[in-house]
């Protein structure tokens, strides 16, 4: 029988290799020196040369220029130093990983390979630091609203307009690499949606009138802080265990309207800063349908805040699970902000309820969410993308309306463990069948 500890190490190396190859291809980190360290570390780890693997993962972490790319190799170095029976070195690197945003307390507290690390007094101090941070996030008035990346973007954008000859390197070096850790996390996780920095620059090149028209609104995001604070407090009223990490606003080149990361919520404000005068001739069909007015941005923040609270929900691959999570973010987001973040779906759905529901039922227990969520390529003039949000909203709304205790209903939704059982307790189908 193979040694289970060594097996875990080998499996980790293979997984890390796949993840980092994916990052290089899609996020375009443009760091060949760090890539060489990573490849060597993978090989050394597979050969069970743990100390050498750890050194090279650490070198990779130190060489990466963005915080978002430093975190995983630091975690890998921690693990392999521990496997090399060097717990003090492992702890030093783990402290760096935490500095870079690593917060997986379950792994830290349960990984057998870290047993000796956990005996060090400094480990207790590290976990206390994380616990204190988590405690502070329980206060809705402590969350920071971060807008500095917007000013940085426009500074770089003005340079780009004067000389667009080397735009990709300009935005990579002067915007993404000099931005906040939130921006760098967004770059890593969301710009692959549009082809990395190449796609980011392409969208800027093809939408000059659009970006010129939204600039003034993006520069006013900080004025939303008071209204956002009200939304945060409303969330606390509905759900006492709620946490409130920071909210960062970035210019994302239409990579994503919003996402949740280790740092908190990150909003792609350039998708949500339009006015009624904003020109749309440069946008494709999906962009035209999903462009939001600036005064609707707060509802998207509310949507993402609900996602932050979903950490205790079970996960599975079914369409039902994904639709409930997204629809719940819309429904509870409406409770705390006054409006859903996807109002266009509700406008379109009038008169289409039965058809949408019948289509959804055919796939609800299958791994088919790609037909219903984040399916912008399927947008047509006759049927919008993202209808899974609308269905999930209807499911959650039906549960809420049936419940005698509304706060308990919100708590129940944010702690679902069995999606089929949750769905079977409500009468959403009966409600939709009564629709036109």
C-alpha cells in the first residue's frame, strides 16, 4: 500500500501544476522566471524531494508580482517545508500566505502534515489574527469601501490614449500590478472570461465612446458609501450571523459585474456606471442588455453581499443548486436594497413563466447550469441569458412567502444542505402554473 502522506503530496503537486498552467494561459501573468520555479517545484515534489520543492515554491511566490499569484505557491511551500520536517520554516511561509489573503482555517487546523507547525506558539497567534479579523467583519460599519483602483485606471487610461502602441504591457504593469490586492484578485479570477489582458485592452479599444461616457460616474462611486452602509445594516437585521468584508470597485473591462473572493466583494464598475445618455453602438447584444445605470450599482453590491453569506450552504453540481444560490442573492438582495440586481429578467419573464419553468424542470437535477447561468453567448433578442437567476428568485420568494417567521426563512435559505428537499417543501410550481 502506498504511503497516504506521500500520496497526498503527489496529488497536491499534480493539482498545483494544473492550476498554475491554467493561470499562465488564461490570466497571462507574463512571468517566465516564476513559471520556471513553479515547474521545477512540481517536479521536485513529485520526486518527494520536499525541501527542494519548498524552496522553489517559495522562490516562485517571491518572484510573482501580483499578490493574487503569490498566495498559492506560498501555501505549497508551507506544505512541503512541513513535509520536510522543517515546521519553523513552514510557519514563516504560512504567515506570508495569510498576508497574501489565505484564510482556509479548516486546512490549517486539520492537515496532518502541519501537525508540528500547529505546536508552535506563533501558530496560535496567526489563527488569532484570522479570528480577530473575522470578528471585526461582523460589524457592518467596519467594512471598507475601496475605490482607489478607479482613479488608477483613469490615470493609466489617459497614458494609453496618448500612446496606445504597447497597451497590454502598460495596463499590466501600471494598472493591474500596481493596483490593490482586490484588483489583482479580480485580474486572476475574472479577466480570463474575456481572454486576460489582451481581451481587456480589446474592449477598451473597441468601446472608446462608451468609456468616455461613463468616466464621470465611475469617479463618483465613493459617493455611494452612505447608501451601501444602509444595505449592510439591513443585511445584519435580516441575518445576525452576517459578515461584512471590504467592497472594492474596479474597472474590469467587462470581465464581470461582481464577484466574491478572499478579500471580499469586488465590483466591475464599468458595467454598472451608465446614464440614460450613454452610447451603446459599440456594445454587443448581451452588453446592451446587461449594462446598468449608475444608480443601480448598489443593488449589485447587495447581490454580492448575499453571496458572502452563503459559505455555510452545501455545494453540488446541479442546476437547481446554482439557480437557488444566484436567485437567493437576487431575492435577499432585493430585501436589503429595495430592488433586484437583475430586474430585466423579471420584466421579460412576464408571460413566459410556464415556458421557462418547463424548460428548467428538464435540467434542474442535472449538471446543466451553463445553459442558465453565465451563458451570455446564448443571449438572443427573444430570450435573455441568465434565466437561472429568475427561476432561483422565484423558488426563494415562494419559500419566504410561505414562512411564518421571515427572518428564520432567510436563515434557512442561507444554510441549505439539501437543495432537492428545500425545493420540495415549497409550492413554486403551483404558483408559476397560475401565471399567464
